[in-house]
C-alpha cells in the first residue's frame, strides 16, 4: 500500500472514532438533560480508544513513514 493510501486509511479511522465518540457524548448529554444517568462512562470511552488504537495509535504515522522509506 502506498504511503498516501496508508495516511488516508489512518485519517479515516480517526474520523470514525471521532464520530463514535461524538455520538457517545451526545447520548450522555441527552440523558443528562432528561434527568437520567449517563450511559457511557470512562470505561466505554477507553474501550473505544482500545478498539482503534492498533490502527491509529501514537506511532501510526511515524511507523508508516519508516516502513515507506524502507520500501523505496
């Protein structure tokens, strides 16, 4: 996979994670406004990060650049 494609893939995964996170935050806000307790706590948000971490972990971009340099 070309470096540009890898970058697009990682950026897409980041966008997906942010959409899921925003939905979780919105649901929590809605429930609080209705006088209910939140449904997504710290563990749920950590689980979301853990789901995407292998793809967008801290080293995703540096690893892509290192690997692409080795391929050329």
